[in-house]
């Protein structure tokens, strides 16, 4: 069995240690439970919140995503819509941010797990 790539595992919101177990219990389209996470990886048993308050740092990652979206939407509107009135910028940016909130939340948490939790990939755990 080949080793799952980190990019594919991050995009699929999989466990950072085994890269197979799901992190979230429901689809990002389920607006009532999009933020519901497994306490432990269903495959390798990793406790996801390896330290108290780990996911507070995910807010900064989410903020960075939001700033990137604001900048990208602003530049696109400026060049593609010929610098529309301010209300168009505000409405478009607000709509894009609101529509992407569930994904921003999830990917911020997954990136926090992968890059700031100290958890390393171990292929031995995916064989359990």
C-alpha cells in the first residue's frame, strides 16, 4: 500500500498521524454539525486536541485565509468589474466569506493539527 500524500490527507481532512481516519464527524455542508470533530482518530486512536487550547491557534489561520480572500476578491473585482462601487466590494467579499466559513473553519483546524501540534506521520499506525 502506498503512503498517502500529506496534501491529499489535508484536503480530505484526515488524521495527521495515520492519514486515514477522519477528523470531522459530519460533512461541511451540514450547517448544524460542520464543526463536530471526533475526539480520537477512528483508525489510530490519536487524541486530536494534544494540548489544551490547541485549536485557539486555528483562529489565526482562519483569519489569514479570510484576509487572503478579501485581497483576492478585491483585486479580481477591481480588474474584472472595472473598479465597481464600494457596496459591490463589501457585498461580494461578505458573501464569499460567509459561503466559505465552514471550509475555512475546517482547514484552519486541520492545518493546526498538521503543522503546529507536533504530530508526525507514522505509516505503522495506518496498518492497525
